C-alpha cells in the first residue's frame, strides 16, 4: 500500500478518535439527519449532495459529496469528484448556531483551460488529491425543518497530477506533485432536517 494512503488513513482515524471519548459515548436519544445542498458548488455547475448526522448533543458528522462531469468546451473543463467528511463540534447544540470542524478530503480531478493564471488556462491537469483541514461555520434555523449554513475552512492538500497541453489535450508534458496550503472548504448550504 502506498505510504501516502496509509498517512491519510491515519489522519482520518485520528480525526474520528474523539468519537470514543466519554462525552460522545452517550448518543443523542433522538437521531437527527440533515440533507444538504451546497449552493456555492451549484453556482460553479458542480452537483452537491450531503448528509449530516447527529452523533451526540454537540457533535455531528458532515458527509458531503461533490461531482462535476461537465466539459464546457473542448479545451475548458472542470471535471471532478470530491468527498470531504467533517467532524463538527457545536458551541451550543447540534444543527443550530456556531460550530468548529475537522475535515479530511480526497478526490480526483480533470481540469483544464480555466484558472487564475495564463499557465493554468493553457494546460489541463489530471490527478488526485488528499488532505485535511479545520473549519468554522454557523447555521441559522429558517423553519422547523429548513436551515441555512455558512462555512469556511483552511487546510492542506497533497496533489498528484499530470500536465497536458490544453490545445490538443494529447501527450503528457510531465508529472507533478504539489503541497497546497489554503482554503479547503467553502459553502452556503440549504439543509432539510429529517427527524
């Protein structure tokens, strides 16, 4: 097994380790589940669905999945799939008010002809990523079953990818790895609470 995969598995298990603490061992008497859609993702044409499950009075686990299968033109594409589970600690109570979170993420991507620099616009990048981060957010109750959430996170991502020329998207130019530090999570989500 690849050493990077073992390290990422270890980080994921470490983040989930508080689930064995004394406070969390007594699960909430009524489980709550929220079905979520990240509106920021939809604004970038990325499909987003998620669920958040109450583990204890102040702990939840958020399980978002985003997927973008689209190619906008022959040279422009933002295809990816990303899974980013997050353990959340709520300052007051689950599904209401402020929370802090620890997340891990992993995904595959095939992005080209887009970006902030001319280099990114002129090339296609295909590969995978894995990492972790911390986040902060707030959730507002709109009605008995509907809520709105805003969240932002910072963290690390190890990215392993191949670079291709975008004009032909043919022969590989080179392999590359990058250690990224910066924003790793952003969202404004609409949530439907199941009871």
